């Protein structure tokens, strides 16, 4: 009886304190992009539906795309389920976009031997060199050391254009707001953006940038138990109970991770364009058109999630057009060389991002540029030769073709055409075995006339 009452009492206490069932562990590794954002947002929605206790994001990233990062941060800040971001294992980092995710989480934790920071927008140059010191005019004077204010100014990320200044100021305000949301060191968070500063885990804890250091996942869960956090404007006490469930990325994440690889999207786009062009020049085959259409749709789906420079895309299309013109009307290589140059430049500019993980490999660009020129010059030239051959089917095969007289004429008679005997009509007298030219076909009767040499 006492055991039953104890179980009922614990259940009541758990329900009244918002006790939930499980701890979900979500791994976020590598560059943050559309696939990572879609995966995390989907997992947070499922965790809410299944009454999860806490979500632990195990993070190791060099950074990523701004749009994907902001989607993930919005999902974390609006989540009714507490989110603890844990930078692990030892040697991992939460750089650039990872620092923003750490600041946005309800609990920011790191493993020993990890670091965070360097959160400046990658399109903006890093800190410039310190200006040269002018020696004093006094011969006995020594070089003055720069003041602390001047030294801090020298460390700041240099934003030269108006667009860069807007991006830098927006990032500074954003990370300060996220740090203040959970009572963390907003001043250092600003330096992570404005000066590209970085910190080790121990220093981050000492300066109030993170909440705790955990040696492993079990230690993290132990420290989370009973911790008070700010969740959607209210203070909530964490009750971390239940089993720990490791969530594995599903097929959708794996497919998006492959498709949103810039090199894969680039190849799919070219295969799609080439397939459709070959289908238009040689209709009826079907395979190039079907394969090209599928690849082009997949490429368009991937590219709309990636930072695309439309000037680069336009240069690529111009290059392909010039290479087609080289195949249609040879210009001694002028159109072909110009097409290769435009195609290569467009491919280099296609990705509007400075992140190494979102750049098209230069060897791939060179290989496909040369291959494209050879493909259009060879294949399209062969197709054009085929199209210029005389028609071998239909009524057009009869016109201006040669036949030989068997008997009759003038009037109606018989001729041999293509090893077949046809009824023919000619107003002129003809001799047997005389060569004639077919003018036209009228039903099963050929209208013929003496060839010029015979007449």
C-alpha cells in the first residue's frame, strides 16, 4: 500500500512540475546549412509533440550560412522544450554561427578542450594590421605604446563599405540580444563579432559566456538536473528524467545534405541543361530529356536554398549559349573560347558565400568547362550532320530521286524505283532502261521526267 501511494505521489509531483519523459540528443556536426536547419526544426517540433524533457544539441561546427543559422535560432528561442547546446567532444568548436547557436540556447555547455568565438560575418575582412608608429621628433624620445583604446580599435573587424557595416552592426546587435536573453556576458559576445575573438571552454565559463563545463554527456545531464532556466519569459526548473534517446538524422536530412552540396547541385544543373539541349536537337530519344528534366528540377530545388549569385548564373548560361553557337556556326574558336571563359567565370561566381564549405571546387570547374566545349563541339556537330542528310522516308524521298524505265510512255508506263516496280506517268516518249527523275508521287503513281543528261 505504501509503495502504491509513493508511486502516485511521485507521479503527481512530476505532473505538477512539468516532468517530461525523455532526453533527446541531436547531433549537429559540420558546416551549418539548409539540411542542418531543416533537421533541427523538425526535431524540435517532434520533441514538443512527444513531451520531451530536455533536448541536448551536441555541436561541433566551423560555422555556416546566416539564413540557416537564424532559422535554427528562431526554432530554439520559440521552443517550449528546454534546449541545452553542448560543444563536444574535446577538440570540437562552436565557431561563427555555432557561437550564435550557443548564445541562443537555454543552457550553454562545453566540454574541456573546446572553444567558441570568431563570429564575425565571413564576407567582411578580419582585423587589419596595426598602423606604423611614427618616431618622435625628439632624438632621445622612445616610441610610445598605443593606448588601450587605440589597440582595441586596431583589433576591430574592418568594414569598409556601407553593406559591410550594416552586416557587422546587425550581427553585433543580434548576438548581444541573444546573450542578454539568458543573462550571459553580452560584452564578450560583441567582441566575438566585432573583433573575431575566441575563448577556450575554461575561460568562457570564467567570463560568464557559458553556463557550465561537462566532461561527458552523463555529467551534463547530472548538472542539468534541478537547474533553473528562462523559458519563454518564465523561470522553469529542469527535471531531467527518463531515458536518453540519441536521435539519428533521417533520410530527408541525408538527401538534403547531398543535394545542397554546391558541387552536387552544380553537376545536377549542368546534366539537366545538357540533357534538355540534346533532347531538343534529337527529339524522340526520351532518355536525355527525362534525365535532364529530373536533374534540373533537383538542381533548382537545391539552388533555391543556397546563396546564389545571379550574375554568375547568367554568365554560365551565356557561356553555354556561345558554345552552342560555336557548334551551329563555327567561328574558328571565337564563340567556343568566349563561351568557356564565360562559363568558368560564372561557375566561380555562382556561390554568393565566402564559406569554404559552400564553394565549388576549382578543378571541377576547369574540368567541366573543357568538357562542355568538347561536348558541344563534337556532339552537336554530329547531330547537325545527321539533320543535313537527305530524307529517307515519306514523300520527300521521291522528289528528285532516280528511276529506270521498264516499258510504256508517252503517257502511262512502268519504272523501277528503289528495287520496286511502280506505275508512272510521263508525257514524253521514253526508252526502256532510260534514267528518269521522279517529280512527285500521286497515290501509287509516280510522275517522272527525263533526266537532263538523258534528254
